[in-house]
C-alpha cells in the first residue's frame, strides 16, 4: 500500500514527531511505500512553509495514496488561541468536515490530544459537529475515549480503536545496562531512578526531587536528563531550581542535554526504574519506551498513565506517596 503520514516529524523536537517517525519505519519494514507531509522544520517528503498545516492541502494529495494517516493535535491546525480568531477557527472546522467526508474510506486519525472540557461552549459545539463527521478515531487509552465522550458525544464501538502508545516502538540502540552505565559513568551498583525528557513544570520532575528528600544514601541515585523544549522564562527558572537542588545533593543529578534517539535509549537501559511524575498528560511516550526495555515504572495517576502500567509498576497520587515508594526500595 501507499501511505501518506501527516505529522510533525524529526528533527522537530516533539513527542508526536518521534511517534510518527517510528510508525513510518514500521510501515516501511512491512513493505509499504510511505511519504510524510510535515511542517517545514520537519524532514518530510512534502512540507508546508506555514506554522500550521493547511487542511485543504491534505485533500490535494488524496488521489495519490491508498491510505492517509493524520496525527492529530489541535496545535498543528488551529490558531494558538481559538477565541481570538473565531472566523479562522470556523473555517478550519468546515475544512475538516470536508476532509472527513471526502477521505472517509482512506483516512485514519490518531488522536494525541483534544481540547475537551477546557473549551468555551461555542468551541465545544464546533468540535462536536466536526467530530460527528469523522471516520474511525484511534486513541491510546480508554481514559482518552471516556474524556472525548464526556466532552462531545458517545462513540459506538465501530467508531474508535484503542492502540497502545508504544505500538510502533523498537529499540534505537540495543545496549546492556552494564555497558550503558560504563558509557554514562554511572555506578554499576547503585539503584538508578530516571526522569527523562523535555524539562518543564508540568512534567513534575521537582516532585521526584521532593520524593528523594529523605534518601541520604548514595546507593540510590536520581537522574533528571533532558532539555528545555521552549526557552520560556518560567521553564528556565524551573530548570535552574532543579539544578540548585541537585548541587546540594550527591545522589541527585540534573543533566541538561537534548538527547538523540540512541542516547535516549542508552539512558533508559542504564536505569533501573523510570519515574514519570507528570502533573498532566494524556499518555506517555517515555513510559512506552520504558516498556520496550522492560523497565519498571513509577507514574503519577494522571491521564491514561495507569493503563500503560504493568505488574510490578507503581502508581502514586501525592508527593508523599511518591516519597514512600522511593523509600520502599
């Protein structure tokens, strides 16, 4: 088959771009022809020179492909503030309805996020009408399905599919824990907890630091590894606060670095437990990568994270509960 994937795409620093890249690799391994349509920062076969993806442009491609996969996040298509551009938002709603009608038999929509209960009443009405015309939707967790139905309307079983957020994941680097630790200069005997990914307040890495407050032994080590996705003043202050705390502790480390896929997997392999203390999230690509390496996970009870956990993982609801989990090891 010949596929067109519409998404952000590497080298863009975006979790959905990484997801799309791994999906494309999997489809190509299966023998399919796959093209990518992305914003100009992405390394797509086709790109747009605008900040947003024009929905009508997608329709132009439809006759050339057997299937079109759209990675949906509202920020890819809509104004950053819908309320400030009601006419533009309405126009995009209508374009989507047209897209859904024309490409109904070809189009797969993978929902990564939708506004839901955060919308104003007019916005929610527009979204409801738009999604009423959509083909089958793909969600990562049942929690997302439930939130969608609470925001818009009930979906019949044939209107949606649940697909694991790491369904297309594979190892970018197959390295043993021992070799990974040697490469990263991490003690071979320590119990290593890892927070990894973009550093920003909603990721809650400070919750892991707080949870480590009573851990005085160097036998347990907490590593926070990642970079700022956006150079916002709030995010810079947040990172600086993490660094200041780490400087006072021998068992807490903050490593500011944008990681390649191979480096990311090296850190995952080197760790014992992946800590995902997010304050808000839909589903987690980091948790998905942890499962590729069969790592245990400690995750906060937000979004659909609980559905991604396995036996032996930990789910917490408060900072004190997270501290108790750390101490229990």
